[in-house]
């Protein structure tokens, strides 16, 4: 069992630098007081960053009203003894979001939710041919959002 989980960590780790594109859909559920829904897509530039992989994402986000906005994110993936730690680089300062742990059924789940104020962030990662799906769930007093990311190689995720 332990060897299988080690193999899963190694497989995902080796796949991360092959990513070149992303697409996502954001939606909000019952009780949400935000207007965070729409679609986005763009390119990912992956570079080595302090022994981990830095995803520099650039693209555009289309609101439900058809407005197109430029967007960018910087995510830092780090290997841990039991999984992969995902951090968001805001103003070059890393904010650790959560550690994803491989499961026996092939999924990756959040070890502990990330707390930001009263909001809880968690995620599930599923590997696909040439990439992976990363589903985020954000819950709080005013939030019930889901972000469904699809990462893959080349021009189209």
C-alpha cells in the first residue's frame, strides 16, 4: 500500500512540469452571496521554484454577463513526505492552501481544509491522460463556491 502511494506521488510530481494550459468553470451554490461564476482559460508556464514547481497562469475570465477580464495566478507545488502541498504566491509571499494526499482509489484529497477568515477551502485532484482535474470547494458564511479546473499539456487543457 505504501509503495502504491509513493508511486502515485512520484507520477503526479513528474507530470506537473508537463502542464501547459488550464481551463476552469466557477459556480456558486445555495447560500452564496457572491457572483463568482463564469469560465476561464489560459496558458501555464512551469518553472522550478525552490525545489518545487511554480505554475504561472495567464489567461482570461468571462463573467456570466459576457465581460472578459485578464487574469493571472501563481501556484507553488511542493512535494511532501505524504503528498503534494499547494501554495498560492500572493505578492511573492507563499500562502499554503492545503496538502493533497493520494488515496487508494486514485483520487487526491485535502488533508486539512485551508482557513481564510471564516471560509474553508478544500480540493480534490483526479489524474487524467496528460493532466489532471482539480476541483476546489469554498464554504463560509457568505460563500458556497466550486471551481472546476482542468490542466493539460499544450494549447488546450
